C-alpha cells in the first residue's frame, strides 16, 4: 500500500488544484499538425476558471482533467453505478490469484496523427509512469506494478506484486494511465519533462491555444468511436465567477458547468428567468465533518453522537445551498460501487436526545452558565474551515449557533486551503471539513486514506475500540478476489466508520450546468473528472 506521505501528496494536489491559478502569460504553444475542420456554427464556447495546462497525460497541476480527457483515453471507462466497460482495451483476463492481467487491445484504433495504437505504445506510456513512481504512487495500482510485458501487437500483460482489486477501476481515472502517441514523446521518452505534441486517440484535437486566454479543440474526424456531434469546442479562461455569468448572459458563452464555477444564487437567478436550460448531477461526493477523537472533548462517542443529533442538517443544507445539495445520510453517495448496502440508522435532528447524551457523558450545564463543564473543563471545540469556501464558512456559522443551544462553545477558524491541509495532515485540529474524491476513486481511495497513519482520518478514528479490526478489514478488502467477501467487508467498514460518529456526512455535492437554449443532450459523465461533451449537440 502507498505510504502516508504519498497519500498526503495526493490530498494536497487534489485540493489545491481546485483553487490554484496558473501565472499569466502570452505564450502560445505548439499543437499537433492535424488539419482543421471548416468554419461552422456547430461549435460550443464555454468558460473555465484556469488555463488548460500543458496537456500532458502523465502529469498533474496545472493540467486540467476535463481537457486531458478530451484528447487522451483509458484502457477501460467508468460508467453509471460503477460499471467498468472496455475502451481502448476490448477485453481483459485476471489470473486466479489476482496478480496478472492480460489485456487485449482494440484493433484499428489510431492516434490523431494517423499512427497506430498498439501494445508497443502502451508500454512506451507505462515506462515513464513507472520510472516516476514516487510522483504517481498515490494511485494504488502504480506502486504495485511489477512489470509490463508485450505479448504481441494487440496483447500485453500487467503483472502486480500483490493482488489489488481496484486495478481496473484505477485504470479508468483521467491520469496518469492514458496514452500519448509516438510523436508526442521527447527524445528520451521521459514525459515527466513535458510532451512535444498532445497527440491522443480521443475524440478531440487541440487545434489552437493561447496560455491564460483560450484553447480551441476540433473534432477528430478519424476517431475510432462514436463521432461527436459538435465540430469545435472553445475554452475561454475566465478566472472570475461574476465575469463568467456576465459573459454567459451576453451570449458569449454557450455553457457553464462544474463544481463551484458560479455561486448558487447566480445559478438560481439564471434558472428562474426561464431563458436557459439547466442540469444538476447525481451526487459526486459527500461533504463531511471530521472529528479528532484524540481531542478530549470528542473522545467519547456519546459527545460525537450528540453533536450529530444537535443540528438541523436538512434545514442547514437547504438554507446554505438553496437546495442545490441534498442532505447526506451516508458517508459516501450510494451510487458508488459497494456502497448501496451500508446499513446505518439516519440521525435525525433531536435537541433533547443531544442534551441527554451530553449529560450521560458527564458534560453538565451549571445553573446560570452557557457552556457545559466536566471535571473543571469547558466543552469548547474548534472547527477549522477553508476561508475561501463560502459554503464551509456559512455551515460553520450555522453549527456554531445551533450547538450553542446545547451548551457547546464552537470556535470557528477560517484558514487558507494550504493551512487547512497541513493542519489536517499534522492532526492539529478538533474538527475539519472534508469531501471524498468521487468516482472512479471511491470507495477504495476513501478507505485507504482512513487507514493512512499521520493523516487526519487516522486520528479521527483513534478512539474507536475496533480500530485494529477496521484497519485489517481495509487491508483485506483491497486484496480479496471474492466479490461477495468484498461487498461484505465494505458494508462492515463503512457502517462502523459512520456509526461511531467521528465522520459526519453533511450533504451530497453535485455538479451544475447551465446552457443556452440551442444546446441539447448535455449529460454529466459518471467519472467526476471526465469532460461532458460526449453527446452534446447544437440545435440548427
């Protein structure tokens, strides 16, 4: 299993990527030399808060996931309900011990420059990834790959050092296991230093690009799969959310989509006009409240449960998100694999029950005072939130007000994102907001992080009497080749984590889209990080 440092690096990249802006520049970059399609009205313009990055399939920030997924494709693709389907690989066989995978590649697939996709180029892509394992080993399968062996032109073997069931699921993620054409590699083959041309097998070709201003993708008319309806997609880089809304209202943009790309009030206002089409996705992640059970005030399960009973989750979520998010009863959305059978009792708002539990735990409210005490100590707790995240701030203020009525003093502290991550990593917190990574990473990535020493979740469950059993189950669930056993283990793990109250589900995060009335067939991808342009079209 990857070590704690590697998982912490993943968290840093995943969270900071949401907010970081690349520096301004007027530099233009070279793309591949594929011919352009003719000028047409059959095109879409949308806004993104950041530049698309260098379009290298094997690196991370500042490259943007949606753009990488337009050009580069996986061996397998992730679909609704966690179904994994053949993509560049038409089939695969797994050995009985779970350590060897034989992939048969799809024949007739070509890169956008006309060169063939085959086992040789697959290995050429794996080589720089495996040569830079420290960079990529946040993805569990990378650290477990022993070797890649070419069998023949369209078959290769992936050998692991140990069984790891999420292998196929992790091969569906947007990076780093996606495939660059021969012409894109530098002379030494090491893509960690950059690529020459962004040549992929995907439905889109990067045609024109000016850093921090725009990127234009044209349809790959030689695409092996279903040809997109739209011929051209232009990404305008607009960092400011209000400016994105104004550009959309002026008709300069056809589409805005994503998480947090505009504020909820703006989305609701635009929707209320009736002039535009809107869509809201299924849950993509859960907003969670993590409690450090090494903190004396939170070490007692009864206190944690009392705090859960002691706030009106439904009212808070509706008030803070205007109903865009929905109240979460489970740690992970139930549209993920292995999550639908988790059996926990939903915690409903019950102030009297909360007060009763606090009394049982020995935290009494002295007459004439506002804060409960036990053994001369006050029931004071600190909640850390990201100061740039308005939803976290408002939820923190709501919890502060509601818990004051229970006799709990909640101090809320807004910090910068990097500070929030570092303090969580260092276990320097009482409470913290968190959200899981979504599809196709979970549930396995979520439970991996739970078991990572030197990370906030490890401290959150430190007071659990069955902590060692949980950690053993998490190790087993990644290695078992028995599907029924895997389901049983996940049910036990996720149920136990939630029942003991250190991780409180608050709301299910969703993506939004708003688009002009001449845009149709917009759908959100099952993979949280993929582009949404597969079936989209422009009405005549």
